[in-house]
């Protein structure tokens, strides 16, 4: 089933939610539910058109084009569903195919047993099954002229994380494709850290083996003028566990499109996100969980805070449960905390269910200001109002930071949130 979008406006905050405010609601279709429409597998075929050469909007999330061919993605106008929240004029140079790529300063720390090497286009296509889902990701691959592979052998249990640090120093736009492959029954933590000043478009492709346990953490701690567009994909193996944490605190414009698909039954995927937008910042996160195999689970939780004039956040959450994905258990949730007037949060959870033979599926979205009861509780115990407000924000965001699983990164993120609060009007 597909739920239509409605919009609810509350003061300075704006939240668009799918159908209604479903905070806390859990939707479980009954056995034998009606199929509303079919879903097509990702392919490199051309985009469907209306006969005049104009790309038709996909009726289902599963029908959107995915391709390594840039020509399959027209330059967006901003009227398309997947672009209507994004200030595309600020991404113009990243949409261009055939551009030479600049570079980032990199510092890779690879534990013993982990290797890295370049990939030819043919090798990359043998490993990567999830193709670019929009023009930004397609031009990232095309302009990068090759990919880097980080390879974790089967049955390897890493005691230290793989740390991949990228620092921008200005210059030409940077295009990149990074492939991370984790073998069967291996365990790994991969940390991607972004700092400095740059204009970046990147595709990160993660392939996890059967029975593996993989955690990927990406932090966007850019300088104020940076622009970062990325697609992060995970192809989750049979009976594998995948955890993903995305944190965006810096940059002028950040758009991270994160996707999960399953390579076999029993896969378990969790996606977490944290963002804190200041005046003039645009922080956009999109998640898509494609339940294409039986008996897989997913959990999505993104939390954000906003302060200052024209601070803008966007979260679009899509979950597709295909006809063949019987036994699915899925839930997604987004929460936004508006700290000052002039900030805007868009939150759109979407849920498509094509079979009634599932364990459960649901979504929730909430956007609002401080909970007066929480503030009263703290102030009644002698805590000044300003300190009480900051305690509430810390507690709200720390739930995501604690998912990182690396003490050094968690400490940096706690300090970054403190810096945001120190500069606030609270």
C-alpha cells in the first residue's frame, strides 16, 4: 500500500509527514493484504518517459531508475519528487559529466589484514550491485575515473576500526567512488571522517558477506562553506548485521542519500542519523530500505536539532517491502527539535507494503519545541532554564552518538555538539 503525503504547519516549524502524525503507531497489515502495484528491480535501463522525452515520476520507490550511465538521469529542475527539497542551484557543477576531479587530503589507517587497491570499471561492476540512484552519484562515479577498494578478508575480526579521513583544501570539485567489501563471517568498524573546505560528490558502496557484522560511521564536520553530496549503499549479506551512523554538523549544504538492500534472508540493518543545523545551513538526509528478501529486519532512527534563521533540515525515509519479502519486520522514525524561530524541518516517512505476510512495519515522525514538562522537572531541581534547555538537547542527541561504537569519535562528536550549544541563543 502507498500512503499519500500531507503537510502540517506549526508556527516557524514545518513538518511534512506521510498520511498523518504516526508518532508511536505501529502498522501491521493482515495476512492476505491487497497488492496495489508491482515493483521493478534496479536496472541500468533507460528512464521511462511520457513520449515527449520527459522523465515520468515513478509510482513506486522501487521503480526509480538506478544506473551507472549518467545519461539515464536528466539534470534536475527541482520539481522532481527526489529534488524538491534540495537547493539544486548550489550543486550545479556537481551535476556536470566529464569534469576533471580535484582531490582531498586522505589519511587511511588500516588494521592488519585489511588491504586497499584501485579498481577498474570492470572489477567494480563485478563487486558492486547497487547502482547510482540519482545524477549526483552517477557523475561521481563517471568523473572519478575509477574506484578504491577497501577489502576485509572473510572470517577476520578486526580489533581496531578502519579509519578513512578526508580533508578538503579548496580547489576543483572532487568526485569519488569508494568500495568497502567485508568477507563472510568477518567483523569490522569503518569510520569515514570529513573535514575542511571542499565541494564533493561521492558514492560509497559497502558489500557485506554472509554472517558478517559491519558498522559504518560517517561524520560530516566540514567547514562552513563546504558542499557534500553522497550516496551510501549497503548490500547486506545473508544473516549479516549492518549498522550505519551518519552525523552531519558542518558544511553549507550536505545531502546524504543512504540505501540498504539484502543479498539473502535473515539480514538485519539499522540506520541512525544525527544533524544539527545552524543559520543558513541545509542538512538533508534520505534513507531507503529495500526489503527484497524474506525474513529480514530494519530499524531507522534519525534525530536533528535546528537553530537560527533559515536553518533547514530534510529527512526523507523510504521503506519498500516487496511481494517476495515475507517475514519482514521494519520500523523508521524521525524526530526534530526546533530551538529558535526561523528554522524549518521537513520530515517525510514513506512506507510501501506489497505483501501482508510480514511481522510488522511502521513509521513515526515528530517535530516540535522543548517539552515543557522536561524543563519544569529540571528547573524544579534548581537548574537554571538555560542549562536545563541544553541538558534536554544533549540528552536528545546523545542517543545517536552512543551508537557510534568508537570512543575517540564519540568524544569528538560530544565536543562538536557542545560547541553548537555554546554558540546558540538558548
